[in-house]
């Protein structure tokens, strides 16, 4: 059997992932970080929806194409919201751990998901995403409230930082693996969990007279 025939028999699995939450919770930053490995420093509100596509490979050479639907935060009362959520295999409820109101409003977003699920008779994988863990020192939503929400609503639990990339890929990877019943080992989880980025700092020559020596050159590095 040729390689092309094998590829035809094993097409990519397609998963529709809908990202919901308040406009300032970091949904677009989360989707962009995952799909494009980038972070936008300027906030720009999503109107309607943005669409991202990312292909990943799970253990066992399981190829998965994730269609990430970033739903605008102002669409909670919109007529199109039900249609956006319909047919999703996964729904990410995103809030900002430093913004209490963004967590409180998740109840309204989740009610939409439950309504659509009842009408379609399909239950998507629902994940609670606490974003901005790089601002842990400013946290206003206690972790026990996060975990209580997960227990009461049978959601998977995730904490990420769209800004630094911490656990973002792992979040989507674990959700896809859960849906497709693929087991991740500890090494795969640890490899996907942390992204540490060092920023290039250019010192004035007067402040750092040794800046130009070989042993003191600043570098941009990425460790995954």
C-alpha cells in the first residue's frame, strides 16, 4: 500500500472548538497564541467572530485539525450565538483571573451552551479556562471557585497565560485528546506546558559598559 493510500484512509479528524467569554477575558489572545504562536499587545474587540485553523498531531500519529471559533464578547444576546455554538465538539469558557465579573458572567455563556446542547441532543466537551496566570499576584477569582464551577458543571479545568504562552498548547492538546480518547503521557504533558520567553534588553552604553563583550550579549530565546 502506498503512502498516499494510507493518507486517504486516515484523514485528519476535524474538531470545532468554540471560545466563549467576556470581551476582555483574552479569548482572541488565547486563540491567536495557539494558532499563530503570537500575542497582540493592543486590545482589539472581536466583532461577530474570528476563525482560526490549527493542525496538531496527538500520540499514535492521530492528526487533528482544530477549527477555533473566537466568538465576540458582545454577542451574548445576539441572534447568531446559538448557530455559532451549534455542532461544536468543544466549548472553552474563558475568564480573566484578575476580573471577578468575567468569571461571574460565565453562567450566562454556559446557559447558551446548555440550551444548544439540549436542542441538538449532543453534549460538547466544556472546558473552564482561567487566563492571565502571568498576573497571579493580581488574582481576584480564587482557585477554589474555579474548581467548584468545574465540579458543578462537569467541565475540564485549565489555567493558561495567552501572553507568555504558558500551558496554551497543552490546553488545546488535552481537550482534543479527551474528545478523541487519546492518552497523553507525562513527558508529553510537561513538554507542552511551559513556554519561557526572554525579551531582548538593550542597555545604554553608559549604563552597561560591558554590553558589547561576547559574554554579555543579550539574546532572545524560546524554551518549550
